[in-house]
C-alpha cells in the first residue's frame, strides 16, 4: 500500500494530510513520511537522489532483465533455433529418403550458424546496453571532471 504526504503551509508543523494511492504496476513513489516537520530543499534533494538510484539500479534493471529474457525467447521462436537444433537429424518435411536427410542436413548446417550469430549479436548488444545503462549516471560527473582537468 503506497502513501504520499501533502504538506500544507496552513497546517501546524508536524501535521500532514495522507492520501491513499492504489498500487500501480512498475511505479515507485517518493516517500516523504520520513521528514520531521516541513521538508527542506536538502531533504527533498537527498530523497529524490536516493529514490532515483534505487529505481535506476534496482527496479529498472529487473524490468530490463524480464524484457531481455522475453526478447531472447521471441527471437529463438522466430528463428526456430531450438527447434532446428532438436530436430537436426530429422528428414526435411518427413521425406525419409536419402534426399530428405541430405537436404535437411545441408539447410540446417547453413541456417543454424546464421541464426545463432543473430541471436548472439542481439544478446551481446543488449548486455552492452545494460552496462551503458549502469554507467550513464556517472557520465556527466566524469565529463565535468575531465573538463576541469583540461583534457
């Protein structure tokens, strides 16, 4: 159950109105109940930064990992990698002649490396994007420091 607090200038110092917010999927609410009295700019900035980093490094990556697993499943399904690997020695379209086995083997030998390379390229690109996601909040700080150093 999520709550947020409204601070009103007309209320006494430690009084606040608390309203119920129904839980929504994939949302994160800034909790202001930890403030004693009226929030200062420093307290709001601290809690905003804390909530941002919790969302950036915990909540969002969980969603991205779920998306990654779903995307890999869809790519595997569209390219039929696991199906063709399981049925590697099965004849092509149930043609149990020598030609059916030969055609199936040739097609699978040519197709599977191409499909696996597409699958691995997407996986590596997504992992690199996740690494970039983790490093992105530090990029402005790094650029400011490099500018001050003079490089």
